[in-house]
C-alpha cells in the first residue's frame, strides 16, 4: 500500500495541492506539485506561460515536465494542474508509470469561490461563465480517474486524505 503512487486530479480550486500534501504526509512520501515544478524549472508560472505563449504551448511544457517527473523523480504523490488529466497522452503516461489517479470532485460553486478569493491568476477561468463552461466540459475526463472523493468544503485536507487512504487500502 505504501508503494502506491498517486496523482491528484481535479478542477482549479478543488484543493489538489493541499490534499496531495496531506496524503503524502500520511503515506510518508514526497509530494510534488506539477505547477510549482514547472515554475521552478522554467522560471515562469503556468499562468505567465499561458498569457505570453498561449495554452497550446503551455500544454507541451506541462506534458514534458510531467514525463520528466514520472521518469526521474517518481514522487509518491503528484498534484496535477487542472488541465493535465484532460489530455489522453498524459493519462496514458501516468498509467504507464503505475500511478493511480484520484479525482477531487468538488462542486463548481466551491471551486469558483476559491478561484475568486485566490491571489493566483487563472487565465483559463477569467469569469464565472468561462470557468463554469470549462468545469462542465472537463467532468467527463475527470470521471476517468480510478478513484473519486466528493469534496463538500467543510472537511479539512487531512480528513480528505484519510478518505483517500481508506479507498486505497480497500482496493
Ligand atoms: C490550469 C490549471 C492551473 C494551471 C494552469 C492551467 C487548467 O492549475 O495548471 O493555469 O487548465 O485548469 P490549478 O488547477 O492548480 O489552478
């Protein structure tokens, strides 16, 4: 069970980074946040890359960085970006490297509340309408994740991580 490696999937504002950190603590493993790793390697945040060079360019950087992480670092837990899991090639790469996927299924209103309250710039969710449309579009691919946890907003990250751990142990 401790050998299992996990990617955390979900929309912007679903809590991927904090839950991934809590889960890694429980599994006594390392956690890497893909967006932060991209920022460290390129010197630019995903938002800066998207704004300067466009989303398509960013997706290339994202896939190459993910592959590098899977091949070289192999942390126990990876928090993906909100769009990473929606690309089939990324999903295949993740499966090939024996990572299990967990979808943080948070209601749109909760995600939007967090997006609106956050200091981070999200160029792909500039307005409530654009964010909702993207959220709806992506649900079908998020649903391809192996495990799902419903996120209501009241539970803290460790409680959610505990639920994930239970699902992993029972599978
Ligand atoms: C994106 C989500 C962002 C970041 C980039 C693109 C997306 O990550 O990767 O801005 O396509 O949903 P978070 O989900 O951590 O905000």
